[in-house]
């Protein structure tokens, strides 16, 4: 499973961890990914999506049917 949101496309970002003595080592910030299973009424089936917490709110606002249609228009296979 890639660490990428299906709706927003959020991926890990990279930077430096800076210690008290200012030594720098590389680190990464992972997105807050959640696996969520939605029932798509128009297709009479369930779809499991890997989403960030922000994308979960987007699906609540737009509705799962509209989000699935946008994903299909982008060429995402569900």
C-alpha cells in the first residue's frame, strides 16, 4: 500500500530533524491515512479507499458517489 491519499493525493513530505545541538538528520512526515469502506449505492457494492483525515471530511461534504465519479474521471481504478 502506498502512502498516498486517493482523493487529495497527499504523500509523505521530507525534511530535517534538528536536535538540540543542531545536528540535522533526514526525516519524513507521513500523512494521516485511514482505510475506510464506503457503500456506493449506485453500483450496489462497497469500495475501500485509503484517505487522509481531511479527505474523509471531503467525502462527507461531497458524498461518496460524487467522489467516486471524480476518481473515475482521473482514471483511478476502484
